[in-house]
């Protein structure tokens, strides 16, 4: 089977490839990624020399470039990770989100429609987010039947792409599956997102900015659990269906940051108070969704997927990985990163 992986140099895509390329030598994996600030080939050093792995630097918003890849490799399955993925960046600059997340997804769907003359064994798997459902109050969970109600340019662009994918199933019989998952964390995540940003700042002795009062709740999912869930859906998911993926790990942001202070203190032997003193409260994110929480009953009951990590075990693994991979962190934060930090945090 030939798998076309989009966005394979990003956080989840690189974990997916590092996990599955060695595991399935009988499959070929083509990674297409245009290497934005969030994409890094250093994240793929483990698999870059594998015979069943290929990389092409391609922008999914460019249909001609994608067509070349379809002609060259004739993929059977597309696993679509590529996206602009950061809510704060979608607030300061939404245009790229429309181009990549909506036009890019449309281009890929069109290419599948053009090149897949028969649909047996073909699949377009779309990786999406629970943020398309909007925000929850103190109670309740997102199910596959929750109406879409996106609040940020990021989630609105992901919602649009989800609708396009579903429409290609209903209109053209294109075999598709969609997964909507909660916040991921783990190795190789770019330190613009909460958990790696906090780990990095605590280790460098820099302030840790919490938006608002730190009461917003996210439902944390360890990235390898997410990758296994995606593989389960690709293999056994019903075509045309959506599956929610979550780890049943709700925490508010302040709890997450305090846990990280404790875990890091355990590793370094420094007093936890030294880390807690770095926490500051900054102006809230505009339109900040209060709470996300996934009901994963469908994927658990129908496909038998369950997460293997608790938040505690996942957080330990993540901190350990960042401690052991200081060079990776340094290499990806040397260029555009400081501009982003200044832009996002200086005026809060
Ligand atoms: P990421 O930002 O770390 O990586 C995105 C990757 O896509 C990068 O390698 C980037 O270079 C590539 N890319 C961006 N624009 C591109 C373009 N025009 N053409 C080709 N490649 C392009 O994102 P991530 O956290 O790995 O997320 C992967 C997917 O999972 C996204 O679709 C995201 O919406 C979804 N998701 C992420 C989370 C999360 O917590 N990280 C949660 C739910 C859903
Ligand atoms: P983030 O990692 O950006 O993911 P998302 O916005 O997709 O949920 O943020 C997770 C939570 O952490 C969110 O409620 C915003 C908050 N947050 C902070 O409080 N400080 C920060 O510096 C960042 C990046 C996020």
C-alpha cells in the first residue's frame, strides 16, 4: 500500500512516520510538506534512510505540485495532517489558514477524485480537531453528533475542510474517514503550544505566560495514542464516518503548568518553588474557548481503541524527551521563533 502523508514534518505527522515507517516495511510512505516554521526534517532523522520512506517539499495549496506527486507515486491512501495549526497565529494572520487548510484540502480531494478511478481500498483520511465544535461550559462532552460551532479562524478553517471532505464522500463516493481529536502533547511539538512552551521556558528560567486566569480546560491526548487511533480508523473505520479521539484527561491550564513545574523539579532536583515563581498571568486570548472535552465512546466501542498513557505517564515521557533533545529544540527555535514570541506576548 502506498501512503501519502501530508504535513509529515510537523509534530503529529513526524510522530506518525517515526512510529509506522519502521513498523510497516511492506508499505511505502511519501511525506509531502512545504516546511513552514512548524515543519522540520530534523524530526525525521530516525526514518529518513528507510527504503520505504520518501520526502518531497511540496505546498498543498499548489495543485500542480500535488499532481506531480500523484503521477510519480500513485498513492492508494492519503493521511492528511498538513495544516496551519496554531490558534494564536490564526488571530494575528488568518490568510494562510484559509490557503492551506481549506484550499490545500480541496486540492488534495480533487487530485484523489481525478486519479482514483476505482475506489476499492483507496482512502482519504482527514485529521481534524475538536475545536470545530466550539466551546463547552462546565458540563458535557463533544460527540460525533455535536453541531459545528467554530470560534477562531483556525477552527473555522478546519471546520470548512471537514465539510469539504464529508461532501466528497456524499457527492462523489470518495472513500473518506475523519477524526476529530483533542489537544495533543508529546515529543517533537513546536514550542508555541502550551506544553512545550512551558517546558522550554521553565528549563531556561524564563517567565511562563498563562492567558487569563488559567481556568480554561483542555482534554490532553498523548501523541502516540493519537497516531495509533488514526491507524485503527484507517484500517477498520467505516468509510464516510467521523470518530472523536480523546484521552479522558481534562485539566485546566494552571493545573497543567503546575504539574509541569513538579515533573521538571523531580528531574532537575531543583526546588519546585523556583519554577512556580516563573508563572505570570497575561491578557487573555480573544475568543478564548473555555473548555474542550471529548466523548471517545464511538471509537472505543466500535473499533476497540483505548489510550495507553495517563496524563502523568505522558507528561513524564514528554519532559524526559525535551531534556534529552535540547539540540532539536535549539535548532528549531533559532530563526523566526523570536519574532513570533515578541509579536504574541510582548503586548499582552
Ligand atoms: P504542526 O503545525 O506541528 O505541523 C503542520 C505541518 O504541516 C508542518 O510540518 C508544516 O510544514 C506543514 N504544512 C503547513 N502548511 C503546509 C502546506 N501549505 N503545504 C504542505 N505542508 C504544509 O501541526 P500538528 O500539531 O502536527 O497538527 C497536525 C494536524 O492535526 C493538523 O491538521 C491539526 O489541525 C490537527 N490537530 C492537531 C492537534 C494538536 O494538538 N496539535 C489537535 C487536533 C488536531
Ligand atoms: P494551545 O497549546 O495554543 O492549544 P489550543 O489553543 O489549540 O487549545 O493552548 C492550550 C491552552 O493553553 C489554551 O487554553 C491557551 C493556553 N495558553 C496559555 O495560557 N499560555 C500560552 O502561552 C499558550 C501558548 C497557551
